[in-house]
C-alpha cells in the first residue's frame, strides 16, 4: 500500500538453482524500527540487496513509499539511506571530509552541505572528532560516522546491514539508541538486518528468516508469548529414553534439539523439581527460563539459531 514505507509481495530470488528467498511478503510501517533476524544463509543479505536496489528479485514486487523498486529505482534511492555491513568510509580522510565527499555525490553544495554536516556531527556526538582521521576512531565512532553519512540527504528510509558487527555490547546498545532518537526526532523508518538477539529485541517488530522463508513476523514480546511458557532444557546421556519417560510421566512432548531435550511449559520451576524427583539418575543438567527470540527460532524451526542445521550456504 502507498501508506507503507515498504511493501513486499512474493519476493523470490535464485542463485542458479538455489533458492535464497522463497515467496517473502511483508510490510514496514512508516516510523518503525523493523528487524530482519536470521542466521547466516537465512536470506537477510539477499533481501537487503533487493531493498537497496542493488539487485533485482527473480520474482515478486516491492515498493518503497509507493515507488516500485524495479521500475523506479531512482525515485526509491532518493528516499534511501544505506549503511552496509562492511565499512564504506575512507580511513585516510577526516570525519568531516568523508561527509563532504558523500554529500557532493547527492548534489549538496555550499551552505546547505555545511549545515547538514554540522547537524549530523552534533546529533551523533561526532563534533569533537570532526577533524580526526577515520582510521583513528573506535569501531563505535566509525559506525556513527557511517550513519551520519547515510543521513546527509535526509532519507525517509534507513537500511542497515548488520550495523553492529564488530561492536561490543555497550556500543551496540548505544547504536540502537541513536536509531530510536532518529526515529523520534525525524520520523525516519529504520530497517536493519541482524543476527544479534539483543538488537532484535529492541526493534518494534521482527521478521525471522530461515532458509529463505519468512517464518514469523511480529513484535518481539508477541513472538515470545507464542512459545507457550517457560523453556526447560535438559541434558541427559540417553535423550531418546528420557524423552519417552517424560512423555509417559508428564503427558508432554519434549523436543529433541541438538542432543538436548526442550520442554515448553508454564511454571517451569515446578516442572524442573518434579522432573529431577522423578528421574534423578537420568538428568545431567537442567535449566529453565523465560522465552527468548532464540527460543522462538527453535520453536519454529526445530534447531538452534547457530546450529549446523540452521546455516545454509550464505545468501
């Protein structure tokens, strides 16, 4: 719909005979921070390339603020700011020089360009480092410089591919906070790809991709509520035998995931007590906790986010 920041319908992409995206459809609302979560090979990078007009899909359609990606890429690019996974800064230039060069590529000149650069430096806390060479900055400051560069032409939609790669947890939190300030100050829509669960948790909504398929899409809290209670994980030397005993004794169906038994059950602490009382010699280790997005992924796919079964060839 024209009111959506992004509207994708039936996106499909092939690399030879390998399916990288399979009938992916979703919409991103204006002003939303929207996460694309998935393991390497899940389809995130392929989808990012399509949305940033770097690649045409094999099939399907997508629009950015009503403009079709394939038929009107120029109009779409005017609304886009893009931060790639790998740095696109010139390390031998200063922060200000990098911004100046990028602004000139968008036709910005004179006082307008100077004003935009100053605004970006102030907003992202870079004013005191404006004359520093980029290769002397920390990873977090370089990421802020990338973001300032992408925002110079005042895009309505910001696309970020794994923006926190290489940053420590504190810098990742700061970066997401900058995105929230940007959304609240300017109403910019943000779409980011990530494999960090904590980063995805801070998005308004998350689309989970697995082997090219969109397996879930909703707010993180809603997705976690679908798991169905606490998550109990049991390590045992005989998982198949214990699985049958749990099924018989407690009337539930444990999932066997990478050699561990997983049970989704309300009041997990009580179940842990009863389990250990019933089978003390068969339980090596047991843990329980509230569901995470990792648990959502396991619930939907049957294996760990970083397990061998989750990772296909890189998309």
